[in-house]
C-alpha cells in the first residue's frame, strides 16, 4: 500500500499549483482575419501561450492535482509519463514546480526541440519504440518506486468537465460577444481523448446554452480513433500517427466516442500543408496538429456554406511550430514524408 504524503507537504504542493494557475492568464481566442466563406467566422484558441507552451498544460495541472489528492504523489516521488512530447513538457514543468524528479518515456523520433525542452525543465527522456511506451513507463515507475501519471487513462477523469476554467467553459465565455456566440462546431484532435471528452461532456451539461454546438474530432493517418468511432471496437490497433500529439495506435481508455458528433480523417500531407499555410496567415509558426485542426475546420465550413448556413467554428492552436523546426518546417523532411 502506498504511504500517503504528509498533509503539510500536500497542502504546500496544491497551493503551489494553484498559485501558478492564478499567475497564468487565460489563453487568447484568435479570430482569423478572413473567414473561408462569407458569414462563417473561424477562431483558434491559442493554447501555445500557456507557460509550458501547449494545450497539455491544462491536462498536466489536472493530472497532478488528481494524483496529489488521491495520495499517489509524495515529496520524493519520481513522476513518470508516456508521451510524444508536449504532455511530457507540461508535466516536467509541474514536476519542477514541486521539486520532483521527472522521467518522460517518449517514442523514438520525437522532435529534438521537444526533448531539449523536457531536459531544460529538469526532466530525463527515455526514448523507446512507440508501441512500448506504456509498458516502459510502468516499469520505470515500479523500479523507482515512483508514480506513472498515465495520461491516457486518467485524462478524461482528472479534468473537471463541468467548469472550473476548463477549456470548454473558456471557449464559450470568450465567444459570448461575437457575432455568432454559440459555435456551430468545435474542432479538436485526440491524443489521450481528454480534451474531446471535456468539451463533449460540457456541451451536453450546458445544453440550454450550447444546444446548437457539435463536436468534431480530426484524426490523422495511422490512428484508430475514427475506426473505433464507427465500429465501437476497442480492440483495434494501427501503426500510429506521424502527427505528434494526436492519433494513437490503440483506443486509449480516455477516448469517449459517445460524446463526439463527427470524426474527420485527415491525410498527413494535408495536415503539414495546412499548418504551414496557417503559420503564414498568423505570422507565427504553429505545430502539425493545428494543421490537422484547420483541415477539419475548412471541411465543415465548406459544408455549412453549401447548405447556406452562417455561424462560427472554433478550434485550437495546440502548440508552437518552433518545436518542429527540424520536421514540419524542414522542406526536406516534409518531402520525405510524401
């Protein structure tokens, strides 16, 4: 049985995380200057502006609070996570905040910029084959007497989807004064499934104010989520995604197909091209999963326009393109992916 951490340390740890949250402003909601069709407005919530640089900052905060309050983390606990990079960066940030050692078990081929950022924050990286990250993370946690954070299992339950400044509540609050304040669609990718679960549940929970909003999840090549959504088969496997942060080779426990209204499968070449085009539009680089989001946004905007509909679509800037200078923004690398 795990020995519960001392209450004084626990109080200090939770207070440190809450103080960090209080210091952090909400992320911006960026409206594209030119919509894809007249009467259809497109917005991107800029999650790259979090202190740890990505959408995963919210998840990491929730996972730490969840584990702390469950008594799984103490003052000398080694934190271990299986991650393609962004979640590991965010968890390394919070581990450093609490003075805890951190080990990221990452797929071989994770961008060098992400590895460097994990290490800058005091974390240690263990590259393994993509299919082995789960087993390796649990083994390292067991051998060190640490805690495997396991974002893929706990993402959907650690976040308070009813509110408390979650991403869904923030989107609707920020949209309140826009011409079309209730989005027709919210478009996100899925890695753990935690973000789509939070948004999908919130839409249903706040049905009276969000009744017209539907949730679309974009799925890259090599991921099983879209096929699972169609078939309900949780035993599916695939090769895995080349779009870091989204798509999975297996159906993760946190992925809830029942809260998703639409799945859109996106070819990798379209994700790469869209991310680079959006980077030009915004005047700063965005990551490839943001490109996947944009492809889904444009497909839905085309359908709305064809049906004579107006309205708004909201999606996410998941992380900065500066983390992908040796991949997405390297012409030779992109050519080699075709």
